[in-house]
C-alpha cells in the first residue's frame, strides 16, 4: 500500500504510525495541468486510497461513502 502526498505533516503522521517514507516519487506539473483527485475509503482496514482524474468517478466514490481529500497533484 502506498499513499502519495505533498503534505509533510501527513508524511510525519504516517511515519509515526509505522509507515515507511520512500522519498520523492515524482514532481508535479503546474496547477494548469489536469487535477488528480485523492479519495480515502473509511471502511478499509488498511488505509485504502484511490487516485483519479475523472470527476465522475470521484463523485461516484463520494456518493458511496469514500471521503474526498482534495487534489493530490496536477498531471500534464
């Protein structure tokens, strides 16, 4: 399981909970790119996240109980 974030506080929180920080995976494009949305499944036991650039997929997942966490990054 991996979680991608640009939030240093979240990295520290996950490390304190036993996760391993693996370093920088990629660099994001400018905010002019396509947003990639991050969602969290509160019903999972393993911290399941999902990333999508589809607004309709994001909205569907929210409608069935996933928590929208905002734009994770912008792709080119």
